[in-house]
C-alpha cells in the first residue's frame, strides 16, 4: 500500500553553524529505512509523467519500485540503463523543475523525492564497489569528444557502450568540466565525480587532459583522425557588468572564484593557489552559480550579501540553494542593481554603489522587468565583489574552425537539433556550448541525443 504522507521524507543535513566552517557535503542522504518510506509514496502511475519530465528518460517508477522491494543495487542498475552519472544527478539535477514538477503526488502535497532516491540508489551501488563494466566488442569507428563536462561524458559513455573508440579531450588538468571547477564540494564531492568518470574509463573511454582544442590542436585535425567530433566544451567565458570599478583588486568573476576554490582547493592550507579571504563579500546575481559563490565565501569566513535586481520570487536559483544560503547567514539585497564599484587609494574595492529598482512590465523572457527608482541609490561595503551574472561559450573553437557557425551570443548553431549536428559536416555539439549556461541534466540529454545520431550516421 502506498504511503500517503503528503510531504517528502526529510533528508538529514549538517547543521548550518557547523557546515559554514568546512566544505563537507551538506545533505547526508537517506538511510535504507528513509528511502523505503519515501519510495512507498510513489503511486507507480501507468502514464509515468515523471519519465517524460526527465531529459535522459530514466525509468523512474521502475527504479523506485526496486527501492520499495529493498533492492537498492537493482534500482541503481535500472537508472544506469539511461543515466550514466546517477550519483551526480541525484545531487545537482533540478528535479523540482523537471521530473518532480509533473509528479502526481505534487498535486495535493509534495512530489516524490525522486532526486534523493536516485542519490540513495547510486550511493548504494558505489559503496558496493560500483557497476560491473564490460567493454563491448569494438566496431572500428572512432569519435573525439571535446570537453569532459556532463554533456561530453554522457556522449562518450553512450558511444562506448556501442563499441565506438572514444577519446575525450579536456583543457584542464582534471576531467569533469563544470562538475569539478564550478560546483562546490559541499554540494558535489569530487570523489564521486572521479568515481563516475572512472566507470566510463572502464567502458573504454580514453581521457586526455591539458589539451586545449583550438590551440593545442584544432577540430580540423581531429576530423583527420576521427570519424566524428562532438563538442561539449560548455560555457566558460564569464560575463561582466561593464560598470566603472570592475578592474579593481578584489573583484572576481564567479568562474575564477569557484575554479580556484573547487578545482584548485584554495580553501585548504596546502593549496598552492591563492584566494583572497575577504571580510565583506558582495555577490552580484541570483542563479545557482551566485549561491555557490556566496556559500563558498561564507565558508572562508566572510559576511556575504547577494545583490539581485528583481525580487526573491524571481530568483532563478534552486529553492534548496536559496534555503541553504539563508540558513548559513547570507543576506539578500533585492531590487538592487550595481552602478559602480568604488575603491580606495591602493586600488582595492571598498563598496558597491547600487541603484534601487522596482518591477514594471514583464520583459522578453516573461519575467517582471526591473526599472530604476529615481533618486534612490545606496552603498554596500565590500572588500571583495564576485560577478555571477552568467557565462557564454569560449570563442576559441569556433574562431579556429572554418564553417562552424555561431549565433549572436557565441553559441554553436545546429542545423539539426534532433541530432545535435552543427553547420560543419561530421561535427556535433550539445550542452551549454549550444544553449548557453543551463543545467547538468539538460547537457547530459544533449549528449545522449548526439550520441544516438552519431551512432546512426556512422553505422
């Protein structure tokens, strides 16, 4: 019989006062008893709306049924049939706006905690030694994948399953892309990323780090060696406010700040990468990246404020991220837009001069448009400012590849979105390099789509 409890089974978390002193994972995961209780909330609907809401088509009711039966490992194997990075997705996928958003249980209460259950199953498999990977017979075809983020890893894994020889080229010294440089340890432990990448390598995926495509070698050179190329290089070029004072010391892009902390472990005493331990930090932006940067700064001992030009209702970050940020003592300045950054005689930022805003008519995105309140300006003290207003694709690949078209935002143009095919023959792309900064699971979905199209074309 289904558990008709209207609310999700709570997941244990580290206390806020404790967690701001370290970078340990905040969410602690379900126990087997908690997972079973939550799984029993699933009605196992015949029309399975949750599956349609999943960008990679995970058979959600089937894996939840396995958990009900006490078969966590079977649940994990079921997930792996469609999602090769389940422990990652169970932690960072925005289920509330995808599979859980269409869950029938959400009509009269909270939806089933699909993400928490996915994490539980994946962790159980990992603790049991991981899935048994057997390399399939090679089919004689070779594919190069540019970028080892979620899109590239998914494409590589899907092709490897089909017998393709796949080599992934990563610009940084560690594979994982945004999973290792962008998402903090307290949300996604890097050991988990490494283990899921290791599982792909056991399938036969080869990974070459410290190779910058467009500089170390070009897409044209890859096409001479491989039958197809998939570009999943993400959106790693930060956007700025273009206001006076952004050149001051103590001003970071969120990209640089998070890379220093997450990839280079700048918060540890043994790290050789410096990070400025500020006393008062202002983060500009309202997305998940802004929350991540703010929560990292808080763990480095700073008082932190987030400046956002709309209201809390319009914040694009996940509700869980916002909730955790508030618990950790991070302040929010809503309806505020920076006009300039002011510094001292030594060239260090000292405050953010803001314009008070109010909401008017919706803009082109459908969100309420912020407009200035005449004569209403104020200052927020800061000795560090982190700009987290978005990223665009790095133009290096498109600039060094003839016939590879981009749109006005620098994103690669697809001639066939259902196949991920670019304007260059035998070159496919997906994820943030096509859409602009989006979510891990949408990037993975694009990787799966392109892998299927590549397999069909080359067979």
